[in-house]
């Protein structure tokens, strides 16, 4: 048993194989009743010693938001096993020591878009990073979906900040870390934000927030670039759709604070169904995402340029070679793809851009690939790699902090190898939790890559240098992570050039 004094009271953690772990620590008051849809409020201090041996509740969310088939869903633990509840504003800390030199802090933003996920996924256990080196790891839960991102303030009084409530929760986590992490052996002056998928999008947004300036000092975006988010009109449109799904008008919005979470989830699902039918390129604008309000969230986050507020923050950013096999590899447009029908299948992803020239460019670059692989590569580069490289270039143009680019290329053998280097696959390597991650298979050769990647993330957190050259437009050095990792200049250059003028 280990006890630490925080600004709100004492917490008692547990020793997990030599690492002190503290779970379920509240960083803000429960957002219940009149606090629903409002910015996070301060925690009520407690007397005595609070048990911090178990994770807190997960945020209210739907099961299997992304419609993964059962065989995949079992292998991709987006969340833990705790109950879902609005009382979810808690965080978790792992530390390799409570005394001695101040340790680098790695603060993880979980994936799942802005709709699902939790900081208690077994993939995100911070213990192995602490065993590998002298660091502190923090994960957390925050409000998701409509409860975190319903932009009502332009159509209903009393809902100021509702469209950014979930991201304000994360700022509250950063403030908690600044105040308390030294008591856990961490350095509040050396905090690295990192996140994957929706977690990477959260990091992107946090880089544009004035209120987060100075609360973190380095950033890592893993397969989650957010260049442009919803504007006020986008957010108001979603809010009206949400009210319509509940049979309410704007004048009845106050009723949203009394409805059950289940009713809110049903309305959220109805809105998301419409979003899913829309253009892939608009997925960050429509539905439940942080809303650019012009004040708390001034703009961007990376459109038309990298945010000035984080210009001095070094960035590591990257993607996986085969991002979309996870989401689309099992869908009919892929399993039945031919070069005769691929253009029609891709048009909903590409919007107004003609599909045929894009397909032709990829076929020229990858002549040995079939239609299914070409289609998946196009969608992955459109939605993840191309946007990631745009962020890298816009950040680099500021000439105030280094940018490092990576590409994860290791392919998992599970499910007959059809997933290749899919979305999310790098996470257990980053956390060095590969041994227990069924998505990675059982080949012992993969274990060394986990150590390699975890050490690179820790090195970046420690001093901003992950172990390969900073990105430049002349050379474009990219660390390719595989069983034999290596630096390549401008990998998949012809494919990159398809998107570079379109971001």
C-alpha cells in the first residue's frame, strides 16, 4: 500500500510488480444534474485516505460504435470492464518512484473518436513503461459523445461551453497534473501528451487551446490527425438534429439535464447514423466533436496553419501502413472490389474529387496490389497518413520546434494476416503490453519491437529526441518501425504526392 497527499486529499494506491499504481482519482466534480453539459468544476476535497486501487467508471457510451465484427472487437480493447456512468471524471497514475529526480510524465489520451473508449483499457496499462524506465504515466476518462460535445450555446441559453465540455475535462486533467504530479515523482515541467486515433485528434485540439498552453511540453499524434474541426454552424446543426431525435425544440433544451443517459445515447445514435452516411472527409465536422467557438477553442487546430499557441512544442506524428483494414477490410466494398467497381466504391470517401485519377496513381505506384488493397490504401492515406504529413509540414513551417515522423509497418499474423499493419496495432508496442495483446499474435520476434518503440516514446518524452532525424521537406526522414526498424527518406513518395496539394 502506498499513500500520496494530493491537493484534494490523500490517496492510497497499490504496488503492481514494483510500480506504484493509483487508479480512479477524481480530477473534477461529478458532472451530474445541473453540472451536466457544463465545464468541469473543482473536486470537493475529502477527509481521510481515499482508496485508489481500482479504475473509475467509464464515460457514458455505446457498445461497438464502429461496428467491428466480433472477431475483431474481441482483439481491440477500446475500453475496460468498468460500468458506464456520468460520474466518470477520474484519472490513473503509474510511477516508477515517489522520490528522487523528477520523472518525465507521459499523459495518454485514449482513442475511440470522441464517442467511445476509456483510460482503463488493458492496452494502456502504464506499468510496463515505468518498469522499462524512470517515468510517470497518466491515463484518464472524460465526457464523450453528446454529453461532452453538444454545441447548444448558439441556440439555447444556459449551455455555454457544452460543445467543448469533453475537451475542457482534459484541460482539467492537465491542471491536476501541474498541481499534483510532483507528489507522484513526476516533473510538472516535462509533460508529454500522446494519443492514438481519437486520442491523437484530442492532442491536435489541445495544441490549439490557449488554456492548455504551458501545461504540456511535447506532443505525440498516433494515427489521429485533426486538421479541421467543427465550426459553430456545424455544431448547431448537430445540436438541432439531436433535439429533433428527442422530439424537443431549442426552447425545451433545459429538459436535457433531466433525461436519462439511455435516452441521450439513443438520440446520439440517431444523429451518428446520418453522419456515417455522409462524406468521409467531413467526419470531424459533423457529429459529436469539439466545436471551434472562437474563444476557448479559437480555430484550426491545424487549418490553415499550425497553431501559434503551441509553436514551441516538439511534435512526433505518424501512422500505420494499413490503417483501414481494421474498419473496412471486412466490408463488401473491399471484399468484392475489382478495378471495374472501385471508383464507384471510393467516391463517397473522396467527395468531389474524381476517383479514377487517384486509383491510376496508386496502381502505377503499387502495380502488384489488387483492387481491395489499393482501395484500402487510398482511404487510409486520405484519412490518416496524408493529414498527418500535412500537420507535420505546417508545424515544421513555424521553424520553432522539431517534428519527427514515423510509419508503423509491422504486420500482424492474426486472422490469416488480412489486417496487416492496421489501425491501433502500434498501441501495445508503444506501451510495451505486446505479450498480452492478442491482436499482435504470438511470435516471440515481435517482443523486441515493443521495447524499441516504448524506448523511443520515452526518449522523446525525456528530451524531445526519439532517436532519428527531425523531419525536413528536403529529405523527409521517417522512422519505419518493423522487426528491423530503419530510417527511410520519403517512403511511399508517389502516394504522398497524390494528397499533398489537397489538404
